[in-house]
C-alpha cells in the first residue's frame, strides 16, 4: 500500500514537471527567444533571402523602396569581419568578398571598387536592420536588463511566428550592429519577427515614439542553403566587360586636425554668398546633404535642436546642398522646416572635403581647423565635440 502511494506521488510529481516544461516551451520568455535568435545568428554559416527595404515618412511625403537577392557567407562565424556578401538589386550590385568591396551601377554601367574597406564603412542600405546587424546587436541587448523586452505570437499564411519587441531609449542600431545614441527625446522601437522553427528573423520593423517614420526590412524565403554564387562573381574584374571601371580616386572624409578648405557658395533664398572665412572666431557645423535622402530628412530636427541650443554660444550651422534645383529645395524646406542656414551648389567643395555619402558632418573650430568629421549624424559624439570646442 505504501509503495503504491509513493508511486502515485512520484507519477503525479513527474506529470507536474513535464506539464510545467511543456508550458514553458509553449510560452517562452522574450529573453529566452532573443537569446536563441542571437545564438542562431552567431552559428549560421550561409544565408540567402529576398530582401525588401521600405522607408516611409508620411508626414514628410518621403518613401524609399529597395529590393535585392541576398547571399551571406558568415564563415568563420566567430571572427567579426569573417563574412562576405552579395546583393543583386534591380539597379545595382553590391559585393564584399572579404577583401575588396565593389558596386556596379546598372543604369550608368559604372563599376567602383574599394580595395581596403573597414568594418565601420559598411553603411549600406542593404545591411540596415539585417541579419548581420542583428548578429552583432542582439547579444548586447540580451545582456542589458534595462532594455524591456516583449514577446508575442503572430500568424502569417497559416504559420506561427514569434514577435520580439524592444525599445532603445535615445539610441538605435546601425548597419553594422552598433548601438549609438540618437536624438535625446526619441525612443527607437523594434519589432523583430522570427521563424519559430529556425529562430531566423524574417522581418524587422523600426518605428519611434515621436513621429510616423517607419523602416521595414523583410527577408523573404530565408534559407541556410542558398544558391551559391559562381566563384568569379566575387571579383570585380569579372564585370569589366559589362561595366566601365570608375577610376576616380576614392574619397576619404577630411580628418581631424586638417585645415578646412574655404568656400563661397550661394545662400539659399537670397542673392548673397556665404563663405567659411566669414565665420572665423565661431565654431561651424557643416552638413553636406541632398534632398532625396531619408537620413538627411531625419537629420533636420536634430540639427534644428543643435542650432537652437548652441547658436547663442558661438555655433553656426551651415547645410551645404550638393546639386538639387531650387524648386526641389523649396519643397524640402517647406516639408521638413530646417531652421538653419542653407547654401547651394556645393558638389565641388564636397569633393575637397572628401564627402562620399550623405549626410556628412564636419565641425570646424574658430581657427579653421577640423575638430570632428563623420559620415552620418551621430549625436552623442557630435555634441561632445561641440561642447569641447565652443569659443570661449
């Protein structure tokens, strides 16, 4: 009789444990799922998917759509720069073979080559919120208990997927998976949709708590057994019959400590000219920009804030537009409300500064020396440089 009671008690306890485990497996925590996604991306060798990128900002009438067939080789997985990729889009080809990086523009038939790219130079739109950026960002997010994480389940075409949601206060994830500070009063909100069977991401939706700006990256038909590109497709020389090699020297953004080139450019909305020399004795923030650039649009409120807070302390913001016609700049200004000085026809001077991408930021001190430069607007670094170099 005693043995039966013990057996019954043991069976009941075992049943309770098994039921508890099943419950835990069907309702895992957000931290557990995020850890499994990070672990999966850290171990994956090959990855292929159809990429769709959508950027929209309805309040500013801005929308960008990019598509490409993607191939990633993450071997060796434990080496930070141990990867290569190919993005074959409708209008261009982007390839990194582990040593060289090159771009083929299908419209102009131009081929440009970077023979010594650095990891931090991978600011490609194809990489924004990609499996590569998640691979490097998620381990940091998993470890940070201050970042609130939520988990839900959604059904797509009859199949269940996890949805991970987390917010980064005053920060955002870059294309290479770094978490950098952004506008002080903005929270970046991420929703990562994950395949429950493979723990691979299939979509990343990025929004914020201040406006209707949306960035969506979708990885359709994602697979660890993609079609492997032909061996010769990894070398720019294979495309020289179809594309003309652009032999112009690669531009490098002007470095800290260099003397800034002077310029005389037309002041937007007036008949006057603006020169850098006229601001000797002031700290000058130069922004190089174009109108059809989502990141340039996003920079406007940030530069407005910087101009407002430091304008009375000796900072002058000068936004140098490259080549856009007056009507296009008018539309941009009416939509986005920049509150700082704009000058035009800056394409030539931008080359003297080594500008290749937009927006580019250069900070020039009261003596005409460059004290900070960056491809992109990184608010924490920029503000630190501003505070350190304001005229006394």
